[in-house]
C-alpha cells in the first residue's frame, strides 16, 4: 500500500542522549525532532547500586536506549505535526564500538537481578578505555604472526573495539563471559529491539569486529591470546551480516507501541553515527572527508582503491556505502577536552561574566580568544586527554600543555586546546595523503560546527575548504536517508543522499597568512606528538601504571 507524502524517522544514539528526526522522503525536509537524555548518562565511577568502577571504565544502561524510542520518537512525530500513518520506515545509528553482552534472546546481562552488581554485565561504551592491556597483546601477537587483517586497521587494533573489550570481559569476569551468548553492537541491539531479529551490520562488523573479506581472526590466533578465547568468534560474535541501507526487518507490535509508529514498517540495518553522516552531507565520493565533530571527532571518507593507512581506524569494503572502500579515522577526545577545561579549570569570575552576557562559558572563552594573533598565547597542547585514536592508537596517552606561565589566561589555554585538536586532524589528513588517500574537502557535522572560530582554525590549519552539513541532526538525517532506502523509496543510498542530504558548500576557506603561521606551531606539535607518542618517552604509560597501582591500593584498604 503506498502512503501519500511519506516520511521516515532517523534515530541517532549519542554518548549522552538519543535524538529522533522526522524527515520527508520526497525532499529531505526535516519536519520535527526531539532529544531524550539517558537517565544514567555514562557510568564512570560506580554502577547504579554503588559498585565502584576502575580507572578508564565507561558503561551504559540498556533501558536508557529504549526510553529514547518511547520518548524521543513520539515527541519528534508530535513536533513534526504529521500523522504517524505517513511513516514508512525507521533507522538508527549508534556510537561504536559500544557493546552489549546478551542472552540468546537479546536480554542484556545487566538486566538479570543476579548480575546487577557486576560491572562486566553492563554495556561497554565506545570510550571504555580499560582494555588497553588486551589491545596491546592483540597487536603484539597479530604483528608477530603477520596477520593479514592487521594492515586493514592501520597496523593497530583499538582498545575500544570488540575483541579487546571481549577479551577483557573473559579475563576479568569469566562467569559473565560464560553466561553471555551474544556480544552485540548497540547499533544492532536496538534494531533487534525494533524488529525482534538480530542482524549484524556490515559497518561495525568490519571496522570494530575485524571482519575482512568474509573472515574473522582465526581460532588459532585467539587461542594464542588466551585458550579460553579460541571460540570467541564462533560462540559469541559470528552472526549473519546485513548491508547498510538494507531492510533488517519490520517494526514489531511491541516497538510500535513504544514509538507510536505503524507496526510492520521497514527497519533498516543498524549503522554507526559517523559513517551514516556521510549520506546526510551527500558526501559519498572519494576525497570528501566527513568530520563529525562533537564529544569526539570521527573522520570518514570513501576511496575507490584499497590502501593501507598507518594508524587509521580501518578500511572496509562497503563500510560507508556499497561499492567503495570506506576509510575511518578518529580523535577520541575533542569537545570532551573543551568541556573538561570549562567545567574543571575556569575561574568563577569567568563563569559569572558568561552568565551576565547570557552565553555559555565556551562562547565566552571563544569570544576572548578570537581576537588573539596566532601564537600570541605562547602555548602548544597535545589533544590526548581521552587517549589517541588516530594515528597512534594508544589510549594510555594523556594531555600535555607546554608554555604556561603566570601570565597565561583561561582563554589562551582554551584556544591552544582547540588548535591542538585541529593539529590532530591535520596529522590524520597528512597520514592519509601520504598513503595515497587524499582529502580534498572537509564536510563538517556535529555540535562543534557552531563555533565559527574553531571552524576557521580547522580550515587554516588543514588548508582545506570546509563545507557544513546544515542539519543540526546530521547522523539522524543520515539514518533517515537509510530508512528511506530500506523502505524502498530510493534504489540506493547515493540516490537518496543526493535528494535528502543537506550541505552548505565552502562555508570556510583557508586564509594563507593564517595557514603559514599555523605551520610553525604545527611543527612544534609534531615534535611533541612524536616524542610522547612514538616511544621516545613513555612517561604517560608509566603514570597510568602508577595511577592504577595507587587506585588499587585505595580499593584494597576500603
Ligand atoms: N561553543 C562551543 N565550542 C566548542 N565546544 C563546545 C561548545 N559548546 C559545547 N561544546 C562541546 O561540544 C561537545 C558536544 O557536542 P555534540 O555534537 O553536541 O555532542 P555529541 O558528540 O555527544 O553528539 C561537548 O563535548 C562540549 O564540551
Ligand atoms: O567511534 C565512533 C564511530 O566509529 C563514534 O561512535 C564515537 O567516537 C562516539 O561519537 P560521538 O562523539 O558520540 O559523536
């Protein structure tokens, strides 16, 4: 039955909230949206029952995701003022790699009363960085054995991904590991809740699950890591794969009741918040690097050839769109770093001044910093407060600020931190270019796009034009585009993106004088980056070890 003037719903699951957007299929117009904050946010210090967590843990609670379906989706439909009968499809994208340990029927282990006090029964959020030890062992062994898949991940597997997190689970809580039937990406878990069927999406399986050319790491490799890990793929991970934009199934009666949408409509295969955004910017061609800049930054770009880029997150055939090699890189901390500075290091008089001006502390610091000549603050920072995802792939790295004096002001540091993240992006772009995957344009989405000083700094530092995805809900729009394809309204994702994508071209262009001034600072950044990040001085790793030992002592005496 065809529906007149159909609409679709895209749901974007972020780090702290989920957002739903209602989009008209015919032209991509966004008719309404709504946000729902997760009640439990991110668990970093303790479980809901008070059980303490270790250093670098980051967990989530699955009912928070269902609440997004129950609240944000109906609220978005209401805001759009459309009859739910016009909705022909829904799609969701998620942070990744965010992993849910479940029973055979998809029940998360943390929902079983007997496991409510067990940290490993909970969802490990993408920024759970406590599996670095396991990642190091995976990388060492893979390099020693010359595993063919390792170059597809830039030579290093991240502690954020399925294997490192799964191995940590096995080694630290074997009982929970034994009770787990599926180790499920949250992107697929939510689709499972919508359709009643578990379909593993090709994007996370490739980037986060080491599925290359139809194969996972071998049982021999896994056994060498830990004999009990030998059957990890067969027992916990392997599952039929769904391609991006395909229909995973139909909305169940239960999910229809949660969302207020018609039972039986198309539900698209799950996707990752970063990769799905390329469709929202109609940026699916080689050379178009999409940067999703919020809490963290993800960089995704298609290429027509397979290349090995050192330190990239990965390259996956069809990982962004069918028919092209999808490349991904990222910076684990970006907006998070500015947020940390704002909440922990800004004096009360700055907060009061921002309040008096009716602006956020971010905006206040930005205004103060914007007038400075480049380099006037005398500072260089390293943007590793949440570790380094690309190109060093090391989450034991931490932040650095060089040049602080008694004259340094908060806005100086704020600007230096922004510049550091821009230098981090340039490092990624240069590494891609050297490997034969050049970026010609940056297409920006995410919360940081609203900071015009920051955007101009990125254009100057990278010497690239910046286009901006005009939707405030870039990933959710990307999901809506995938929903339209899954519902059969368009033949493929590029065709839908060409009509439904939203982008303003060349909003920022590089200023050559500024770019030249940044070259000098970037050279200093690179010196520090290589010194602390490439093994000349492993002080950051030693400090982490000291921190872990000190924390363990406190826990033991508690
Ligand atoms: N004016 C600003 N300039 C720079 N960063 C900002 C500004 N306002 C908020 N932030 C940072 O932006 C991040 C949130 O980005 P957003 O895209 O909304 O979230 P998410 O990545 O979770 O989807 C936070 O980390 C916050 O510290
Ligand atoms: O790592 C990925 C994608 O691969 C992201 O999901 C992760 O960085 C979280 O992104 P957000 O900062 O929540 O947008």
